C-alpha cells in the first residue's frame, strides 16, 4: 500500500511551482489507491458512434470535435447516490458553463450524483484534490499540477474543456511602435501585462507567439495585474503587451495602434477536468458517471453555435452572472471533452522555457487518462 504525501510537502511543491524553485525531496506517493485497478468493461453506447472519438494524434486546426447525438450518452444511474465536490477557479468564465448547465439541467442528478461547484484558486484546491478532500478540479495541467504529479500526487487530467473559435482573438495583443505592424513586431525586452503567471498553461501559446516575433518567455518582462487592470495598463502605456481574454479584446480590435499576435492553438484544449484519488481509484464508477453527464451536456446544449439561440444565451448569462450583450460579443467556444496527444509535453516545454520548471518532465501516460471519457462514449482504447 502506498503512503500519502504529507500535506506540508504538498504545500511546498505548489509554492515551488509558483516561484520556480525546487520542491520536496524524494517522491512519496499520494493517496491510498493500492494496486492498479483491473481493466473495466467497455460497451457500445447508443447515440455515440464513430464520431464520438477522434484520434488524439490529430492536431489539425480544423478538426471537428467528438460528438454524440443530442441526449447521449444516456444516463446510467448509480445504485447509490454520491455527493461530489468540484473545485473551480471561477463561475463567471464561459468555459465553466457546461458544468453549471449540467447542474442546472439535472444532468448530474440523472446519474445519481449530487455535484457541488466550489470556487477555489488552483493553489488552494490542488492539495485538497491530492488528499481526496475535493473529488475533482476544473482547471488545467499547470506547472503546479505537473510538479505535484512528479512528487507522487495521485492526480490525472481526464477530460478537456474547449478550444477557441477560429474568429476569436483572445490572446496576445501588443501596442505598436512607430514603423511596426502585426507582421513586424520586436517583442524582446517588452513588458507584458497578464493576470496569468508563467506557470499557467497559457505559457505554451504565449511562448509560441513571442518566438515568432523575436521574443520568448525568457526575453520579456512580466507584470501581473488584476483582470480589470490589464487592458487599462496596455492603453495607458503601463505595459507594452497583454494577454486579453474574451470579450476584452473587442475593446482594441480594429484599432490600428494595436495588433493581435496569436492565441490558444485551434483544436487543442489546454484544460478541463482533473481527478484525484477518489474518482480515479476508489470510486471510478462515479468518475465515469460524472464524465457521462458532462459529455451529454456538451452534446445536448453546446454541440455547435450555441449562441445562435437567444433563449440559451439568456440562460447562460444568468448562470454566469454577466450581461447578454457581453456574452454575444464573442463567438461560441468549441467545447471539447477530448485531450490531444502531446499537449502535456508542449506545456512542460513552455514551463521550462519560462524558468518555472526544472528537472525531469512528467510523461503523458503519468499525467493523462483518456480511459474514463472513452468508456463514457463506448470507445475501446
């Protein structure tokens, strides 16, 4: 039986990932999962055919996300009701909407799950997930998560969340100097305003965009700002560039003083669901049921251009506590429960480039588990 990583070591590992320093010595394993579970039976699922699975190696920007029929996969209620707590950094961001809709529409309840969405920052939620005090986390395989897995945390990325619409310009924006254009910008030495640290998954697309313009995460300065201050600092000259999210980028789009340099890769989710020891090992039936409800919600309510339905936009705005006009100002996200091959490798390279990750990287096999969402749609790996 494996021993549990001490809580103090969990805190040290998370702090180290944020500061770019070393973590705990040794590799005590977290959780009491014991020997690996036996392979689970995977049966065909009505309404989920060949389109319900795409090859992870397919990185084409125009790849169509996996889909089942509306209402599929159908509910398979657990024999005994489970209460699950899911940590999320926010409830006002659109990428969290499928979970909120699943709660509001009773999709989790149909599976015999009583799901509570609890707002917690990633640094606060991660040790709770590792100890089994929360069951899942709606986040991303950030540097802190990868450091934790390397230190023995029993945590895996089990489902994706979204990729941007091709018309979205959420991403890296720069204030142009005289003689510069979007095709000719020198980023080295500039200061970037962001509410996201170097250890975030956004480091990967940010690094890619910077390197196209003579920059790189190691060649620019960072100024961490509140979400309401990023655009203000870009406009008043406090920073030279900024990572602008939906729908903030609309404020500078079309203004010749600014240029969009790039955003999240099309067709590649960078976050989603993290499961801890409870749903991975102690109660995988509940884990599959959770994913079944999440996938059914995507297929039923978020399958295409969901913002074309005014009534649904109004419902989303109410759940997210935002105004409808703001929600309509950006294109629908491409909700996607699948995880692309190699994403965690690319993320870890960006963390290394940013100087917040050192030492051996975590293999995809150790960080990613596609088996549960595969089972939910009836696909045999």
